C-alpha cells in the first residue's frame, strides 16, 4: 500500500476544523434569539397618561426668601395637558393670611433693638397663566410595595399681583412674571402629590420708593387628573 501524502492529512484536518466552526456558529446563532428579527421586546406602558387630561391642584405654600416677612399662601392651579410633556395652566394665590404669616422674628428683633424703620414688600394675592414643559418623567419602587410615577417640569408665565409693604397701609396691583420648578408623584391613575418652588417677580412699592421684588415660595398639595380613567390606543397591524 502507498503512503498517504502529509499534505492530504493537513487538508483533511483543516476541512474538519472549518466544518466544526461553521456548523458550531450556526448552532449558536439558532440558540441566540437576538440574531432573529422576530424577537419580542416587552415594553411596559406608562402607569399614568396626562395627554388630553386636566390637572387640578389645591396648594398651600410659604415664602422662603424673605427674612423680614413670612408669607403663607393658599391657592390652586388647573392645567390642560396637550401632550405628555407640554401643558398650559391658570392659577390663583391668596397670600394675606395674617393668622399664619406676618412679620418675622428677625424683623421684630431689628426694629426693637435698633429703633430703625425697616420696610419690605410682600404679596397679598395674585392670578395668572403659565406654559409648562416636562423634560423628565419616570417611575420608581416605593419600599417594594408599589410603583410611583413621577414627572419633573418647568413653567413660566405672568399675571396680575397685588402687593403691600411693612411700612405702607395701602396696596397696589401690577403685572408680574413668574417661573416655577415642579415635581409630581402619582399613586394611581388620577391622584398624587404636587410640590413646587415658584418665583414671582413683581414691582413693589416701599417707603423709599419703587422696587423690583421677588417672592419665592415652596408649595405642596394634592393633585388630581380628570377624567380619572384613560385608555391606550392600540397600534393597528396588518
């Protein structure tokens, strides 16, 4: 018998190795679902939809930027959501709550120890409109007992605000601008908690003359969506 040429042995070995690689890769591809176009990706829907719904929020707040006067506001806001991110709203605020707010201890200390007259402007009431945009929304688990949906938004607008000062007995109204940062946290499809920081920029008058004043408040309240229920639109497939 003749001897097999070593080159034939090498070719046979290479053929076996190539076949193993090719068929092994094919088997791996069949076992890997990501290599197929019919892979099903499960996307969980948003627990709360706001588009086409009205958001109503009664709110209680307190000023956080004035060391001389502690203002407390009671009011509310209603917003219409055109999309999940864009909304427009109107609001009313009543600030003249002397039982809860008024001159601060700092004001009393300054006037009592120095005998000086100190003046600062403050708001009595106001109403306005705003346009808002929510760039951030999502959800998180609360102690593994429930899912909380949230959104964070910024709003800007204007309105008419009435103001007085610590040194004046009269009041006057004027146009004002405002900007707000807001967060909402929903427990179910139609109810949640609303919290915001709002800055109202208004022309005030004190004993020494006209000033441009800022009233920065932190407010919180319960928020409601109407109608209370909503439906997802199913995409049509052929």
